[in-house]
């Protein structure tokens, strides 16, 4: 299969599986990708999602054969992006569980955009990252103009978007594009270790933290504080929270 989905110990893994084309995606893969994200959202056994690629590349973007098969009509191209490609971004927007991109190799164009829209990015030391669209005479079609400035700032984002230059893993980490860099052979091991750490955390507070962070990008401070006061009230009413706070209280009493 060109896209694989599996769940193990609370961690769902989405693997792009076209290594011969550096995991360039087709419309069929996009449909499966969005479905996998919706399945992860609906499955209470899933606590964390990991996205990665097979072989030596993470994702080289859309398969150009697929792109060129779309009718040469502006409205058809717009609908192709909105109705097909962008459904992954919408599914991610609706997913309250943490999503980690394990970037095992080069991520280019829409392939990089797909990583940028995840919550965190862990990257192999040999990987290179590039928006790349400009080299094909295109504009970023999968959210790069929205996601990248929020990670690296507007000026740096424009430098990368307008030049199409590659950055290596260390530079990507320095500018805030990725969270962590690991030796290639350690990437998945370290990613799953971190994912397991998150999977052991209380699910409801994690979901509400993620939701608040995302929504706060579009709110002023007062609105964000009001939102979190509601979330806190809900979380504190759960048995899980009551038990955790009681255990902490007992622990503190024992240290006096």
C-alpha cells in the first residue's frame, strides 16, 4: 500500500510508502491520509500520531504526474487543492491529539508543508528541507505561506519561500522550523520514545492544551484566558485530575 496506518500502544503511525518516488503523494494517498487522521481522532486507544516516510525520503510533495493530469483550467486546479490536497490540513486542524512528523529524509514543497502542519517535527540529521515551489514557477499550494512564518518569522519565511533554498537539519533546528535533530539511525527510536511519553499523559488535558494553543493564535489575551478558565474547570472535574491532585497533595505532606 502507498500509505500505511497502524496503531500500537496508543501510538498511531502513518507511513508514506512510495520510496521509489521519495514518497510523492497521489490523490488516493491524500484520501487515505485524511481518513487515517479521522480514524485516529475517533479512536480512544490512540493518544499520539506519528507521521513518517519509508526509504530515504520523507516526502517530495505531490506526484507531478498526478498534478499534470488535472484539467488545464484554473477552477479545476483550485478545486483540486481545496477538495483534495487540503483535506489533510483540515483533518489535522480537527485532531486534538499530538501529531509528530518524524522527518526521515528530504521534505520538499508540499512534503515540507505536510510536516509544518504537524504539531512537532523531529528530523534526521541527513535530511534537507525546502519549500521549493518557486523553482517550478509555482506558489506554495499546501499552507506553507501560513505555517512557515508562524515557526520562523516572516522575514526568514520569505527568504526560504522566495529562494526555494534547502536548509539542513541543524539550520532548520536553529531557526525554529523543527524541534529536535537526531542521527538518522536514532530518529524513529527517539520519536517513539517521546510519543510514548506523551501517550502516558492524561488525554483530556493534552487535548485541551493543544486546542487552546491553536485557538489562541486567533485570539487576544483576554479571550485566551477566558477559554483556558473554562477548560481548567472541566479538567478539574474529572476523576483523573482529582486523583492526580490528591496524590500530589499527599506527596507534599510527606516532605514536610
